[in-house]
């Protein structure tokens, strides 16, 4: 059977180890979540920064286009030669664009380089940049497309020109996305992360993997074809909902998107999961070392505290076992009696029990001695009374015998006297006696005899009464003898009780 010390140590160790493991696991969960949120939060902030930069750049281009529009509308001069010169001047002032131009509804283009009339199969009003501008009163941006003149991917910023509510043409600026692609390619929030750009149709415009970029053979690559499970609509609205994706290089990564308000595009960033959780490794290692150290410290403290808690319990158990063996010689240690806790109260109670037992045994010994003394005196008195009763019984028997003898003699005497009285009465009644003097004497003798008979009968009755009393005395003596025997037996019982009490007291070691 395990001791209380072992149980305390084992239970305390298990509680400490469980608590440390639970705290470590909970801390790991909290830290991993916080680190993930902080890292992805920084990534989101970077994404927003670049999105804001691109948005701002396009907004500037839209603002410039809007200023050109206002100048043209203000001057209300649509002379093509003057427009060619004007656009030529504006092209030189803004190196970030390919060119400014107006596409008139009759399919004639006025550019800084002159007029351009496309082939018959080309109709400008069917193009997205024309239709979007015709449907809006604001500056709009087209989806990226391949420029037929330059052969690269461009976007068109456009605004409809209306006269009396009728669209006569669209003011445009063609912008190469190379500038934006360079911004995204330079965006590298961390060592192993990269940025990419997706347009409003889901086409990849910028990406470090060349196979995902535009080429004449395959055109624009859609993000859903490159990343089968990526949904750009999830965005960075809730970092906790971001899922991991197995990237093209076989590495598990987080994908984060930020939308461009002006254009509806998305700036995305990819960062490896291990890189996001890299700061957690050091914390985990430190936590493991700390948990091991705390476990050793907890076990050591548990041994110390277990011994501290179990020592008084073991001591109390020792005192109880001594008391169970009727050994009440030992007093509780003074240090344990001075304790202020429940253990001190327990030891003080033990000491009180020991002292009470000692006092009880002392009083019990006094009572036992008194019982022994009383039983001896009672036995002596009983013996003396028994001897006296025997003497009385013998004397009574002798007296009864004498009384019976005397009663017989008196009865015989009475019978004799009554016989004499009868003879005298016969003589007195006999007529042959003539001597009066003799008769007179005979009568006197008869009277005296009758008196003697009466006296004898009285004596007889007294003797009979004495015999009855002697019998009563004998009966009482017998009863007294029986009582003395009972008293002697009770005396023996008291003597045995006193002896048993002494033996019981002697069993205690006090």
C-alpha cells in the first residue's frame, strides 16, 4: 500500500506537470495565433501600402486625363491638327503613359503622332474602354489587354466626350503596366515572400513565375488556373479565415489580397507558412526548456512540500499506533503543539487524549484499590458473620434439644399428676372412707394437684412457644447463613473485578 507521502508527491507532481503542459500548450496556441495575426497583419499592411501606391498612381493618371478633358471641353476646339499638337505636347509631359488620344465615334483616332484610321474590322465603339466610358460620367479604367501597335499589355484610362448629351468620342490614355509590374516585383515584405498583381478579371499581370505571365502563345493566365483553390474574394478581410495553399514551388504558403479601389484589381502577397511561424520556433524551444526546468523545479518542490506535509501525518499515525498499543508514555513534541494550523490542532487533541487517559487510569486505579479493600473487608465480615451464624445455629439446636427434652418431661409429669389426681378423685368418691379428716386432706391435695396441673400446662405451653421461637431462630440463622454465602460470593466477584481492573490498568504503558 502506498504511503500518504507517496500519494501526495505523485498527485502533486501530476498536477504540476499537467498544469505546466496545459499552460505551455495554451501559450503555444495563443502565441501562434498572435504571431500569425501579427505577421499576416504586417503583410496586409504592406499589401495595402502597395495597393495604395498603385491606386494613387492610377488616380493621378485619371486626374491628369480629367484635366485634359476639362481643357478640351473648355476650349470647345476639336480641330484635329490642333488636337494632334496638343496631345504631342501632353505626351512629352507625362513619361508614364504611352500616349494620349481621342477615339471619335466615326472610328477616327487623333493622337500626338497624327491621325490613325484603323482597318474596317476594327470598331472602337465595341471596345471595353469605349463602352465603359460611354456608360459613365467619370474616368474609367479598362481591363488589361494586348496593344495591337506595341504588342505589350496595357490598360486604357478613358472618359466620354459628350456634346448636347451625345457621345462624340472618348478621351483616352494608354498606359503600359510595366511600371506597376516593377512596383509589384520589387515588393518583397520578407525574404521568401513575393507579390503578384491580378486584374478585375482574375488575370495575372505580375508574378515571379514567368509561366504565369503574358505571352503571345497563351495570352493572359487566369489566377484560378494557376492556383486551383485560391479565391481572390476572400481577401484580407479576416486573417483568421486565410487558408494555406500549396504554391507552384511545392511550399505551403499563405495568400493575402488587397483590392485596388480605383481599378478593381488585387495586389496579392504570398508568404511561406514556416516563415510566418518562424518567430514561434524560438519561443517554442524556449517554452520547452522552460517547461522542463519548471517541471524539475516543481518535482523538487513537490518532494520538499510532500515531505513537509506528510511528516506530521506520519508522526500523528505513529502516535495513534502507540495509543493503539496502549502506550501513552510519550508526549507530543512541543514544536508540533505550537503549530497554528489544523495539524497543530490535531496534535494538541492527541496530547489532550493522552493526558485524559493518564488521569482516567489514575482514577481507575484508585477505584480498583478501593474495590479490592472493600471486597477484603466484606469477605472478612462475611466470614465472621458466617461463624457467628454457625454458633447461633449450634446453640439453637442445643437449646431446641433441651427444650424438647424438658417438654417431654413436663408432659410426662402432667400425665403422672393427672393420674394421681384421678386416683384421689376416685378415693374421695369412694364411700368406704369414713374419716372426714382424710377426705378433707385428700380434697386439699386434689386442689393443689389441679393447680400443679394448671401450672404444668402453662409451663408446657411456654415450652411449646419457646420451641417455636427456637425453630424461627434456626430458620433465620439458616437464611443468614445463605445471605453470608451470597455476600461471600459477591465479595469474591468484587475481588475478581478489582484484579481484572488492575490487570487492565497494568496493560497501559503510562
